[in-house]
C-alpha cells in the first residue's frame, strides 16, 4: 500500500517537473535538415509559428517547442526567390525522433543559355561555358547550351574551337543568369 | 543408459554431415563498384587479381578463400584518368556472413591557374563557366602574380576562365594565345594542373 502511494507521489512530481520545462508545455525542437538552399526568402510555418530560413542554411528549428504527441504540419509559406523547395517528413505526431526529422529540399530555378550566331559558314565551332559545350553546325543562326544555368549564377562563355577558315568572337561572353531563359549571347564569325 | 548412447551418435552424425559439405566453409571475395567509366582497373587480393570492365557495378575474385583467411582488396592499377578507393576491403573471411567491399572510382581532377600582370588593386573576380567557386584576387605581391582557381576541373572537361569583375580603376582581360587565336583561359583539362592562363590588367 505504501509502495503504491510512493509511486503516485513520484509520478506527480515528475509531471510537475516536465510541465515546468516550457511555457507552451513542450520540450521538443521542431525542425530538420535543409538541402540545396542557395536563395533567400524561404519562410516555413507550423500552425501560427513562422520561421524564415536563410540562404545556405543546412538546418532549421522553430522557436516554439512542441510536446510529445502534438500534431505538427510544417508547410512552405513563401518560396525563396529563384528556387523551389519541397518538404518531406513535415507532418506527424511529435516524439523525440520525429520532431526533428523533416527535410526541406531546394533546387535553384534553372534556365537555358544561348544566343545568335552570324557568319557561321562551316562546321567545327565549339562554344564552352566551363565544362558545358555546344557545337553549332554550319549555317546555324541560333544556339542553346544543353546544360542549364541556375538563377543568379555567372556564365563565362568562350570560343573553345574555331571552324576551319573562320574566326569567331563573342561580344558579351560574361554575365549573370536572370529569372528567365537567356538568348542574348552574340557570336560573330568572320573569315580568318 | 539408452539416452547417453544416442547423444554421441547424433554428434557423430552431425560431424559426418558437415564433413560431407567440404570441411571448412569457403567465401567468395566480392564487392560493388560505382563510377567506373574508364578501362584499366585491376583489383588485387594478395596474388589474386580481377579486372572489372568499364561500367561494371560488381566484381568477384576468381579464387574463393577459406573461413578464417585474411583478405585485403587493393587497387593494383587505377583506370585511365581515374582514381579508385576501396572500403570494407580487408578482414577475415567469416567475420561477416559474406565479403562485401565497396570500390568508388572518380575522374582525376586538377587545378587551373596562371599568371597575371598589372594587378595593382584588390578585387579582381575570375570565374570558370557557371561554377559557383569564383576567385577573388587581391593585388599581386609578385611580378607577375599567380592565381589558382578554387575548384578543380576533371580530366577531359573543358574550362573557360574569364574576368567577372574588374578591380576599381583597372581593366583586366584574359590574353589571347597568338598560336590559336583563342583565349588562354580556354582549354580542356589533361593529366596535370593547368598554369597557362594569362591575364593582363591596365589602368583605365
């Protein structure tokens, strides 16, 4: 009998101690990992709680703690500018494992890079943007690199190889990718 | 009394059964491979070798080894233009249920860089294509100055080094190679670091 009394005393003491841990009654951090966030402006929300996640962040945690067995539903309130994020594991019932197990994956928006060519009377031209290459054929007047470039990324395009008998130049080889496909590069070829 | 006779008999039968299986258990020395895009890889386990083909995702050495035999899988010859590393490649046969090593192969990479003249002001920014690892240079302390791009380029890949931002009061450009008529900042990576990129800065 005494034993039962002692046990219930202990249980009550434990409960009181736990309740003292947080005003909102929780002791679990709600959050997780962030992958690929290279843009600013991402805002997450869980219920009334909002959280801005900065560019380059690899983790996120809401300021308000949650209790065991609380339901949570992390949503994207605002997408970053120039990137698209998705959440996995953002919904569930909190326990010490699940509450910090969400993953926010972000991909910077991608656009094509290309432009116009004049005077290309022979095959053999190779243009390169770093390791990305394209070989427009004779009489092409337009080109688009197969590899896309991220919103806000730099590009530095060069003539990698001239066609036989021609010398080609790019008048605007360096720039920054905007938020749409870029077809502004200007390549001019003249007899060498 | 009857029971004490039966037990040794069962034990003897079990031993006989095991012996029929070939005595000691033997193990295949195997593993998985990722990234093997060039030919020439030779793996060795002691004197035993195996040459996985291009694109192979697994390998098995010709010889099986007995329970308790040590194995140590090494890269005897790397593939052309690549380097491979082995993990979980050594131990004693039978320590785990099977021998499962991992071989990861990657293209060799080398740095791109060169020399620069006239860089008397901080703040020159260079880029290689759309690689996010740009290089910001401070004014040269040697004549000529030297630079090395922060990101390495894989053997066989092209590079296009250009000026992204000029320092205040200077105009910097990548020199043209008179032999080819092309920029010295352009090329394809071979089997050694590139140091031929030439940049000149002049006051504006």
